[in-house]
């Protein structure tokens, strides 16, 4: 019996959906095992079709993208009702992802920036989109633009998380195969990834770390063998779950933490802050400040993908 | 009723905790707002504890360790200083006044200084007013509540935290 | 089975109950999750109090214990032992400090009770996450290192050696004996210092169990209680100890001048020979000379070598190098003694610019029969002084220099007064602020001095100068002092002035402290474990402090402390093993990614990297449990036993969201 | 080396011999002392002890006038040095005093920010010119002359700044650089009574007697000082001291700048030596002629 699956994308870029397609010939195996009942980016099913299903009809719902507006939330709740297992696919659903960085601003600040102040916009009257508008044909409405971006599990209960931005296609396949092979690990675990930090699979040589200056990747020609952090380049690999095969590092760029924190780390960004601060070289206050000046925008760099899932979740208004 | 700040203190066992005890044996009275958690060394204090304390309702967090060079484990306080300096830089990004987190070196013999530090820190936070971090996060989601007729029940908005 | 926590609230007589509403606190505790029972009692640390806990544990009513009373630094061990006696792991217990950090320091009762409630809620939540820990035991190496060969080190070394234990005594100077060897008499009994010290020094030199390393310095100390590895630098004496028989030919013929030959009596003051190859004093142990490089003509100008020619046993060897010795010890006794305060910084006293102004140590040497003046008290020009002033508290009890009292100056000042009266017919003035004759027989000694018409002037000397008014004062010193009992500024011409200088921490004590990872206080003396209850032990197990290394004191107190320290060491040795800190850090291999961020964070080098497994590993024997690496590990792969993240998170929640 | 020169009232009046000797030796030693425009009296310690704030205000005025030149303010008189230096220090150390002085200066259309230094001429002679340079310029070495170095008590308070207040040595070195011997003088910083000579004459005379006796018993041919008030008390009142204390002191009291002038071979009339109350004694003259 084929599994009945629904795929949806919330506040997302579609990269996760593309990653599913990127399983190439494995897609056929997936298709052989699964019938897809909803996939807005790829197939023309309607929400009403899903609403007509009775509860728990779908075997699994694969939800990528964060919860940024009321529609994302509505469909998340809908899919939750209609499916036995809810899977958060990709960094946005798992941690809030890049959209999550919006949690440093309020709803009004963003609308004003996008529709009024942005350099390429001419909008003297300051018109911004409204949630509903009456026209001859009737009432048009738009989903409400939420003030705070949320992760999927902050809105509905989620059984499994497949991390990554985007998740490595092969890992998606292996994660899905757990379902039809009925080898799912305990509820709440992260699948399609390792349970150690990226350093374990990183090809670069790691030694003792004492950092006296930080630089950005485009300012230097780093030694190809040596660990990025030891060369004063901020690399979040040490605090990020492995599973991506160190694809960024292999293409010469330090890790930015998209696979999320390890199991019992409640806040990836603050944990990395502690790790990096501990290995700074100076002991005097003045020199410590000089080194810290060389780290660009530490909070957002350390929380690039995980702000909504961090302990404080957003900037206090 | 006047705002009484809730302060959490992380005191290192060998110097600041002993100093605090000394303030006790010397019966030096000081503000009651600080609740102390004993750790073996200021180097043990993970910035995550401080963020967690701020989230759980602390209006201010005090980190107290041995004077540089006095650390019972020789260098723990230097790491505490480095983490403190980086943490202070990011607090404004969270919309939290950096003065709410304060580091002070208190020796085992400085009972009086400990009392003074607690009093001054309490006054400073009193002036800053309450932080209410958790409450402000949920307030920010107040308008994010929408009744979804398709789902049949009202959800969202007050979702439980992560 | 969820954890069942027993909460025990102590009244501590009225210390806690007087300020905190015990009933309200108990009522609050009953409603907390996981709390199986709440009791309160007048004195939890008393036997009946302890039995309360023991009976509950043995009855199996609870499996976690929270005692809300005084500071854990006070009675944590007491209650841990109660758990052990009741067959429960001692680490399943935690304390709430509602006395030193609550009832004793807050005025308002309501807020004190509220604070106690928060603290108790935190402890209960922490208790739930407590895990049993097995105490680790470590063998105690029976050998002991004693740093410093003054009377303190000698006494401690002899106690241990006599008990059949091996001792390594390291002394920086060419001979043991310390400052006591420079004294003529000792107060209050006026025993001759040499008569009571030399036999013990000889004992040290001959004792089979004592490996004496004089003219040597401790270079490095690593390891932990029971297993310290020590590295000592034996400085080159340029005299072969096995060949030399101490005949003295070399220093008689040596033309070098370690102590200047010309200059007045006080400039030539010395105990032993003044030549470049010398023995510090005649009864030196070991009785082997050493060459002072700065003044030796061979080392400075490359010629002479007379000592080599005259030595029949050709024991002289100019090419000797510093050598190193490494060994293991179980305990360390720091008995480094003191360094006298240099009074030249007090310009108004004229030490170093005016003749006939001496420090107390110089005056002691002058009184020694084996000294360069043969024990006679002489002025700089060699004649006998007619009047001598003794100034107390020079550099002591003075905000500009040392605030503390050096405890010994009053008594040796009285001794000086007696010696002067005995040896000369000079007038004696003692300028004091307060006469502190606190010890056994001390007051009586002072009364005796009053009988020997010594003039006591209560006032701090303002200035010593040569502001002479009449002709006969020409080469005298004029002391101006405010005599507070008479209420006038007095101007007293004197032939000689002795400055009773403060006792300072020994030079280099901070380096020794750092090596033994003990901390020093604001005056540079080592901080004892507890000023009243642990004066000779330190916060670091296995490291003990004796004599002035802990704070200034006289010989009787020093000897008492030396025996106290050696008995403490003996008790450690006889236990053969000692439980060491169980609350250390541990790396969980399955979580460690080998990022090596923790590797260089450990000052005890307890973390190293396993190249094959590509993971870091903690050597539990070296780990002290500070937790610095735990906070830094980016994947939370290192846990701090008894202080892990879950426990501390629970305390944070307990403190903030319980009420 | 250019300085803003604050002469002070004494050198313009009773102590003009001090000024003459300074004017004589400055060019030779390469010192350019440009007198401060429209300076006013500093009030000395007398006024400071009567009306402290007013005294701070009038001396702050001098500092405000000198600040635009951005050069060290140099004064030959110890009392002026004490008052100006103390004002300068308290101005930076005590914010509320700074506020009040700011208002006072504003009323006169002036302002001061506290970043110039006040120095005594001894400091300049010792640290900027230096004993080596002076001895290289000496024409008549004063070998055999025994000099008692008398610093007075005001230059060492509250902060001498350039020497040890308990045991100053800078003037001793200058004396030795001229070939003379500076005797061991324990009273070098004891008070001469200063303005007490006007109010409590007997007390001041007795203090001066101590100083003169001390110098004599130290075998000094003359006393050298650097403060107009000390010089006047010891020199002009020496006869009165003799009468009160029944002594026969006859010790010349010169300024250090006069002694330097002599050693540089300058004529005595340029150095104001003729204005000394106690004339140079025979032994002193012989040494000076003989050199």
C-alpha cells in the first residue's frame, strides 16, 4: 500500500521542494512508495481537497518553510489534523531559517521598509497591502502578516525534523525511507542528519585554538588544509549538526549553521558565542575589546538560521 | 508598590560566594533582590544560563568571580570575562539594556564590597525598570491570532514556547 | 518512580527563625512538585537534626535531600556524611543558604522569607536532577615536600621524619636556619637562639628520612593532592659536597669581599666569613661553603682561583652547573618565612642615609657572639653607644605601607632593651604605639623591663635627623616624637636607633603560591582554608601553610603551626588514599566532534586529544571540576558532574518562576 | 626652551635681586621666560587660608590667561608655585570646584580647560637645563664653598612633583654642579615662619634662629634658597634673630640663581648681590676671588 503524503511550503524559498526533486532517479523510488495528495509548487491540488479528507488520512505531511503569516499557520494546522506524522523539512520549518531574521524587526517596521522606504519604490501616499478590500466582485483578502516568525513546532506538534538549508537531497530520501521501512526513531528526533557536530566530518585539520583576530572569508586566502576557526574565520561547524557532508567547507566557505544545534543545545548562537569567546587570546579587557571589534554582527551571524528557535526568539520591542 | 527587581547572581564558590558568606558572618545588610546560584568557577557560567535567566524573568544578572590572578583554577575568570564582553555586545541587539548583565570581581575577603555591589546593582536595575522578556515576546504575537474556520478551532498566537 | 525530595528547614536557633517565617516557608515547600515531606528543626546540624534525615532516608520515604540552613561551605560535608550513613549516595543532597546569604543580611522579614522560598524552590528543582556520583580515591604518596628551611620548615620536617615518613626539605639559602639563626637571644625566656636551633638543624642534616636540598629552589609543581610531581633546581655551589669537610682553608685565604672590608662596623656586619667563598654562619647545615659569583674574582675577572689551590680535598669545581631533580610527593608544606620591610622608603627615618640607624635584623646580627662584632653592641665608629632608641611599628600598622601588626616587634624590642641594658650602660628608649605583650610570660617580661629603668615613650617617631643644636650632639641622631602621654613633642638626641621593621611576605611567595594554585590575600600572605578553623590548610587539598607564609607570627606560634601541619599531613598519609573531588568534568564520546575548542582551556592540562578516535578526553585525575570547558563546548558534549546544565537550568527556573 | 613666566609680586618688589639674577643667567642657560600678559597676584598661602574659593578664582585667572600659549607656566616663588599648582590640580580633580571656577572665569570673559603645567624654576633648572649643562658653562668653579641647601616648606607641598618631598636633592645637585659642596642640612624643608614674621614675629624669629644655627653647625659658609619669603626672613631679619636669641650669626643667604650667576662668572651687580642685607663674608669672598 502506497503512503499518502502531503507536501506544503510555508514562508519558504522553494529550495526544499527543489531538493526533493533533486533526488533525481531516487524520485522514482519515492513515487513508487508514496502518493502525493498536495504539493502546491508542483501539483495542482486544492486546499478544499485536503479539507474534505477525514482526520489522519495522510500518512505524513512534509512541511517546509517558517510560519510568517496566517495562511502558513492555517495550512500547518490543517495538515496536522489530516496527517498521522508531521515532518518539518529544512531550516525554516525546523529553526525559522533566514526568514527568522525578521524577528529583529516589527511588522510595521518591515512593511514601511518594503513598501515605502525601499530605494526602488515611489509610494507617496504610503499605500501598504491590507488584509481585506472590497471590490465589485466581492471581498478580496490576504493572509495576515505576522509580527513574529515562528517555527513549525511553535504552532503544531511535529514528529520529525529534517534539517538543512536546503537539506541534502540524499538525506531527504534516506529520511523518507525510514517511514516506508518503518524504522522511525523516537518522536521529536532529527532525522536525515548526524548526532555529532560538523567538525567530525570536516576534511580540515583541527588543532588547539587561540584566536587574536577575526577576518571575513572574502578578505583572505585561507590555508586549504587548516580549520577555518583557527585562521580567525567565524565557522559555526563546531556547534552545528553534521549530515550535510561539509558541502560549504568543501567549496571553501566556513559553515553558517543551517543544520541547527546538537541535541541538548537550547540555543546554537549563544553556545557558539561562548565557545568563540573562550578561545580568544587576550586576557586584558582592552585587548579583548579590540579582538571582539573584528567580529562582524555576532548575534545575527551566530543565529543566521536559528533566531526563532533560540531561547529569546526575537528582539524585545 | 515600588518595582522590586528580580536579580539572579552566579557566584563562584571560592571567592564571591565565600565573600557573600563573609558579608553574612559580618552581618552587613544589603538589598534582598539578588538570588545566588553557586558554581565552582566563574568559568563554568555559560552565557546560555544568562539568556535563560533573562527569559525566565530576571530583570538583571550578576556574574561574580575571583580577581584576575586569584582564580582557584588559575584562569577560569579570564574566560568568564571574555564571554561577558561578547555577550554585552549582543544584548542591545535583543533590545536588552547591556547594564542588566554585570560582572564584578569579589574576593573571599571582600564581604563589604559584595554588599555594595548588590546594592548598587539593585538600584541600577530599579532605575532601568522591569525587563519582562517572556511577556514581551508573547505580547509581540498578540495580533498574530487568526481564527481559521477550516481548522475548526481557534489556535495560534499563544503557541507554547519552543 | 519520580524523585521524592525531603526538605529540612533549620531554625539555627534564632539565626534563621528570627528573620524567616519558618512555617510559611515549610507550607510553601510542601506544595512544591516532587516534595515528599518537609520538616523543620532548631539545629539541623546537631545529632537529633541529623537523625531526622537519617531515619527518613532509612525508612525509604525520600531519595533526595534538601537542607535549608547555613552555607554549604559550612556543613555540606556534615550532611553528605549523614546520607552516606543512611546508605544513600552523598551527592543526592543539596543545601539552600538561607542564613549567611539571607537571614543574616536582610532587614525586612517578608522579603527575607520570599527570598528563602525562591532559593528553596531552586534547590528542590535542582535536587530532582541530582545524580549519584562515586567518590574517586587516589593513593597518597607518603613523601612530603617542605618548602623553606627556617624554624617552621625544620619543625615540620622533623615531625614527619620522626614519624618515619620521607621528607624533601628545599631551602633557597646555602644553609637552613632561616632568620632564627641570625638571632642571639629569643624572647621571652632569653634562651640563646643557636642553643635551641642548632641541635634541630643537625638532626635535619643527619636524619635518614630527610633529603635536604639547600641552595635550591622549587621550579615547577604539577599534579594534585597525593600525586604532586615536583621539579627542583639545585643551584651550583661550585663546591663538591661529598669531598668538602668544612675545614675553612678556602674562606680564610679568599681575597674576594662578599661583605665590604672597608666602611664602618655596621657596613661590615656579617655572621659568617665575609669572603666570596663563604659559609653563611659557623653552625651552617650543610656545613659546606658556597661561592658568591658577584664578588668572586675568578667569576668576575677570570683570575685568582686561590680557593682551588688551597683546598686539599680539591672540592672546588668552577664548572658546576645548576642541576634539576624531579620527584613525586603526596603533600606540600609551604614554610617560606618572611622578608623584613625595607625602611629606606621612609625617608624621614634616614635608614641608608644616616649612620647608626639599623634594622632589627642587623641589630640581631650585631648581638650574635659569632657575628663580626663578637656580640658587642657598637656604634658605626666602633665605640660603645651611650643611648639607643628602639622604634616600634616601622612599616607596620601604617596605611602607607602595611596595615597589619607584625605581632613580634614589641617583644623583640623589649628583648633588645634588655640586651642593651645587660651588655652596655646605655640609656634605652622604646618608642611604641601600643605594647602588645600577649603571649605566655610576655607581660611578665615587660614588667621586668620596667624594673630595668628602660624609658618607654608612647608615640610614633616623626623624624630621625642630624638637626643638632649643641656641640655635644654633633654626631648624634635627633629623634623628634610626640609623647602622647605627656602631650608634648620631644626632641631626644641618641647615639643609635634600631628600627623594628614589619614582617613582609617572603620575596617569591606569589610564585610558589601560583605553582601550588593557592591564592594570596591583599597583603601577599597565602589565604588559609578558614581563619579560625583551618589556619594551616588551604583551599587546595594537600597544600599546607606554616608560619609567616600564612601571616606574621612569633616562633612559638610558628612551631605550633608546623606541628599542626605535619599532623595534618600524617593523617593524610596514614589514610593512604584520599577521596578527591568527584564533581569533575566528563566528555561523552558519542557527542564529541573533535573540534578541540576545549583543548587549551584547561590550566591543569587535563584535556588531551585522541588522534585515532578523533575525540578529546579528560584525565579525571587531573580535572579539578572548574567547568570552564563545559561552558565552552559548542555541542554540550562535556558535562560537569553535580553542576550540569540541567541542574543549573532547573535552579534558574526555580528561582524565577516558582512563586 | 620657551616658557610662560609668572614672576609673582615679591620678585617685582622686595625680592628684585632674585629677578635680576634670573634675568642674568636665563640667556646663558638658554631659557626664554616670556612674562605672562596682565598676570595678577596669586594671593599666596595667606589668602588661600582666609578665602579659599576666591584664592582659587584669582589664581585660576592666571592659568586661563596662560593657557592659549600652550607652554609650561614657570614661577620662581615657592608660594606662587604652591597656589598655582594646587589650583591647577584641584581644578582637574574636583568637578564642582571646576564648575564654580568656570563661572568665575566666564564673568571675566575667560575660560580654562586644565591642560597646561605649573612648574617651579628649580624644576626647570634641574630637569630641563640639567646639572651637566650648567657645570659645562661654569667659568668660576666654587671649590671649597660649603653651602646649606634650604628648600623651604612650601615647594614640597602639597605635591612637589619633581623631587622627593621628604628628602629633596635637586638643588643639592645644582650646587655640586657649580663645584661647591652642599652640606648635609637636616632642616632643608623646615619652615622659616614665612608671613608669620608679620604677625607672630617672635615665633618666626625663633624658627629662623633654628635654621641659621643648623646651617652654622653643619659648617656652611652660606645658605642658598629659592623662595623670596625664606630669603627675606633669614637675610633681612638675621640681626633681629641675633638680638632675640642672643646669637652672633653672620651667614649670607643667597638665591640659587645668584649662586649660579656667580659661577657663570657674571658681575655681582648684575646678580643683585649688593642688595643682600648680610653682605658676603670674608671667607666667601676669598673663595669667589680665588676661583
